[in-house]
C-alpha cells in the first residue's frame, strides 16, 4: 500500500470519527445498546452483537478494518472506572 493510500484512509477515518462525535446524541437515540459500523459519515450497519456485525460485514464482502466500529450506549449507561 502506498503512503498516499494510507494517508487517504487515515483522513477518511478521522472524518468518520468527527462525524460520530458531532452526531453522537442523534445516533444514540437511533441505535441505543448497539454496535455500529460507520463509513463515509453514515451508519452502514448495526447489531447488538459485535461478532454478528463483523460477520455481516464480511458476508457483504466488506473489510471490517475499513469501518469505524463503536458501541453506542443507551441513555441510562453509566461508565464506572
């Protein structure tokens, strides 16, 4: 893979992360308690089971590594650290 291709993928991933951050509340209302696969500033697929989400991407001949995959907690989620 050429450096230009790597830089392009990194930029696209950063844009998707920014989109997720900017739209998090809207996404949380639509996908509470689910894993989401994001690409090109949109949710492509969601599932409550991470392995099932990855399997579905692979069935669609998509590389899961090309997506931002994140868990979207419901509004009652509390993180204890």
